[in-house]
C-alpha cells in the first residue's frame, strides 16, 4: 500500500480505504466440489484461488480459502424444465459471489426481499455454475465446432448430450 506518512491526510485515508475495498472485493473464481447434496442441490465448495493477504510489514502471504458450505448449484432451468447432471466430489464449478445476501429471498417464495447481511460480493453469498474445469481436463467428445475427428472417431456437430467417455 506504499509509503505513507505517520500523520495521514485525507487523500491517504481515502486511498487506504480504496485499497482495502479492492482487496476485499470478490469476483467469480473456480471452485472444487467437496460434497454435494442432490436433494437440496447445494455443494460444499473449496475456492481454488489463494488470495494475497497483506501483513503488518507490508509483505503478502497467500492464504488458503475456507470451504464454503451449502452453495446453491445453478442448473439450467425455465419453469418446470431443467437440465441436471450428477455432481461428485472433485468436480469443478464457477463460484459467483452475488452482490448481496440472497438467503432470505431464496428461503421464501421469490418475492422482493430485504438483505439480512450487508456484506457485498462476499464468499458467503456465492452460487455455483457446474463445468468450470481446468484446461488440462477439457472435454474431448463435444463436437461443438462441427464434425470432428478424435482418435479416428467422427463426432457429431451441434448440441451433444452424452458422456466424455464416448458413450
């Protein structure tokens, strides 16, 4: 956070507040499923990014994130129609922190709701989007770019619903 005088002026205080806000602001990040409850459609998720935490001497250490419990998994859904897949420990998701605490809205019937926790973009207010895997584990059976040949096998173009083990 730079060299600051012993007696901070107004600009120093504003800069310090902005620096702190930037460090605490969370955005989407990869996460690994530790446990999944299919009845409630929630997962305990380990964020996969260590974030730097400033020490009193100005240095930074990488802090291991906590497992976030009971993160709702968002399946593509419109009304009664949906698409879901089995999730297992070790699968990856994209953790998306919402602007505010949606827990009261979620527990009720989707009406306009007050925000019980005023923290913004906090890990406690995440939802999970399945499928954000590392590039090294990219799908091989998608056929998304037209007819593709993989391992001497022709794959279809267009939408593919199946398993990456070629079944």
